[in-house]
C-alpha cells in the first residue's frame, strides 16, 4: 500500500523506547501474500503432524509385528529342541533294548548243548504190482462202454 510505512517497529525501537512493541507488531501485521496463507500454513502443519502421527503408528505396528514374529520363531525353536531331545531319548531306549536282546541271544547260544545231527535214511517202499481188477459187484461207470462193445472210433 503506497503511503503506508511498512517498516517494522523493531527497527525503530528508539522512537517508542519499547522493545515489546516490535513483537506485538509482528503478531498484528497481516501476511503480504493474502489472508488465506495463514490457514494454509496451519493446514500444512496439520498435514505434517498427521503424516508424522501416521508414521509413528506404522512404525509401532511394524515393531509389534516383528516382535510377534520373533516370539513365534523362538517358540518354534524351543519346540524343535524339545522334539529332538525326546527323539534322542527314544533312540537311546531302543538301543538299550537291542543290547539286552543281543546279550540274551549270546547267553542262549552259550547254554545250548551241541546237538549232533544224524542223517535220516528213508526206507524204500515196495512198488505196487498192477492195478487191482475191478470188482464185479461194483456198479459200472456210466461213461464206460458195456463189455463186448467195440471201442469208440474217431469222431467224424
């Protein structure tokens, strides 16, 4: 604005002699860029704070997720250690059982008397001479031809 003195009172402290007057002038002086610039600055600060808050929330969430994953991994390691220990114990038990069985077998072999094996010779059976003659009282076979009939010839 032409004609208006825009020199801040801070430069002319000697004129009023009051240093606080310069500070109050800054608070009262409107921004030269327009009336909305103050609101824009506040909006920018608010947006910046919102971004910072969102970043803090995101990093807190990441921390919690990573902590939970780490605890789960630790739990799985403990579980695997427990299973491996249990498996080793079971293996040692099986090995002990096998050793006891071997000792029992050795003791049985040591106590067992030596048995002499004799070769068994089979007696031969006499062969049957001829087939026995058919009994005349027995019924005749239906498929056999009657006595005195000629033998069947080739079919044809």
